[in-house]
């Protein structure tokens, strides 16, 4: 088991790339963009043609040698997903508005892929937001039709790659925590999609001011694999309305309706 990020929190603070803007723009306000997440997501059935399915690609930078810690990869993925959803370019009049709203009105789908070397460099040229956490990096791309996926992304591997579990230590005090049900034994790619869902749900459940404060911190969060007691406590918080849960549709790896991640605003 790898030990990662046990001393201090500096390595766990997500930092977005230069394309990530939090300021109020001339076309939309942060509050308006937050309202899209707060109103929830559409539940339309997938179209008959798989090529018409809308999905957000999430690219994980996993070098062949000396890969980053699993927990940091997942934290970067969670932060990148919500950062894109609140980027000014998805707001009214923004260049990503149309594909983003089409995706939020359909069934929310994310597909994680691994990139390394020149593949990772090429992925930076595809519209999206990159977040770094410690030595880990993840890039959330603008959602779109699976059939229209950029060739540079389409060739990236989806399955067959995983990263060892690590022991990252205590969660960052005062920051959101995304608890993963360790018993489900999800691959890092599946878990990355699930924590991306969780960060979106959590942002939507926050007030505008709470979410803006989180945004100012670069959407920093902790991703931790819950033991039985931690999971039980997180379930209690879902029941009393102080946490949000991701329930998977069951297309891959886990049974339909499985509760995969529980997100709480702070420990």
C-alpha cells in the first residue's frame, strides 16, 4: 500500500490551469452558472444510437513509471469536473454553453481515459480544464457526442489500467470530503467518473456563497476510501440531509443503484 500526502495539505490543493476563470464575466455570473448545477440534471434515456450518447471525457495523467497516488488522481478528477461545470465558458453566451447544457439535460455520463507522454500533451489541446493535485493531473473535457470524440482522445485507453490503493492520511480540515465505498473495488477510471459526479452534486447542493468560497480554493477536496464505520457515518449524513450520494446506473463494474460515493462539505 502506497503512503501519500500524509504530512500537510499543500500537495492536496487543486490548482486549475490558466483557462479556469472564477471571476464574473460579461456573459454570465457565477451565480447563474451555479444555478444550472443546483437545478439538477435531466434523466433522459440514452438515444438508440450509442454514437449519440453525450458524455464528459475525463483524462487521467498516469505515466507508465512512477504514477501518482491514486487518491491524488481522484482528487484532481473530482476538482476538474466541477471546475469545468462552473467555468465561465459554459455560461450564457460562452463558447461551451450549448454542448454543456445539452449534456446536463440528458443522462449525466463521464468516461475516464488514461494518457501518458505525448498523449497527455495532445489532450491539453482539446477544450477542457486541467487540475493538478500533488503530482497528479486530470483534465475534464467539454461534453459531447461519443461519436464526435476528438481522435486524439478516442485512441486513449479506457480500461485495463489501474493504480494501487494508497494511504493518504487524514482529510483536509474544513474542505469537502468524498467518501468512496471501498467494498465495491472500483478501478481508478470508474472511481474518477464517480467522484466527478459527486463533486457536481455537492456544488449544486451548496449555496452560491458556499460554492464560490469552494471555487476560490480551487475546488480542493479530499477523496478517501471509507471503512465500514466511516461509510456508516456518511450514510447517516445522507439520511439527515447533510451529504449527497452518487447512485450508479450500473452500466459498468457495479450493480445498478449502487451507492458509490458520498460527498460531505467538511469532516
